[in-house]
């Protein structure tokens, strides 16, 4: 029996050098540590996790920063809401100042003073257009059902055949700006007549 030299490989034996072993086997821990930029950017992390993972000396600072961010967000929301309220209030103040002028134009129109093509008619159209752009709307018309929440009854007229209180005549048109009532409509109300006396109900 001959002694076999184990230091020298025979033909057909696979030789694994240092480079070969490195190529075929790798350290699992080294693979886990190798993170790409996509892995880092794709990792979901909320604010609470960021605070929890922060070093102890930065923990309180991050909490203060989160509190300031929340307070600022609330401040911006309150400011925006207040801004909308102030805009509506300013529009309402302007519109209320124009209501007497609109009333005069309505009376002039009823008396036939607003002749088509006249200077006064042109002014009336421009003024009404400005009021419409502010968002002001009129309400209250003869034939509508009387609503005490929207209409102000200045007189009740017992009317035969009337079953429910109905607007008989509009003395002063009502105006509203969005949900804000600038002025209630002043109306004459037709009420059911009392068959026995011919007078209206109380």
C-alpha cells in the first residue's frame, strides 16, 4: 500500500482555493447588512417610530417639534376659518349699506322711472350686478307660503279660499348672503277667512 500525498491533488480532484471559497460561500450577516438606497427610502417609518428610535438626548427635542407642528397646523386652520368669516362679514356690511339704494331703485321701477336706455337704468343695472357678484340674493315673492323664519308679516288679510298662510304682497324684498340673512322680507299675508264671521283667524 502506497502512501498518498494529501498535499498534492490528483487529476480530477476539485481544487477549492481561497478565492473559490469566497466566491461560493458568503457570510449571511454581511448580506443582511448590505442595504440599498431603495431599501432605506422604501422603509415605512412614522413620526412615533422616529421619536422612539431617536437617541435619548434628542427624544425630548423631537417631541417638542411634533407638538409645535401640531400647534402650527391648528393655528393655520383657525386662521383660514376666521379669514372666511371676516370676508363674509365684510361683504355683508357692504351689501347692507346698499339695501336702501336697491329699495329706491325698486320703487323707481314700479313707478316707471327706469326707462330703458336712460342713464338711471344703466346705473341701476350696474349696481344690481355688483350686488349679485357679492353673492347677495333676493327672496320673497307673492304666492309663496309664508314662513315666519324668513318673512316678516306686517299685515294679515283674511282671504276666502286660502288654506295656509300665503304671501299676498311683498312690501320690502328680503336679502340674504349665503346662509346669512341680511334682511327679512316684509310681506302682507293672506290667511284663511273664518266662515262664520268672515274675519281672519287670530
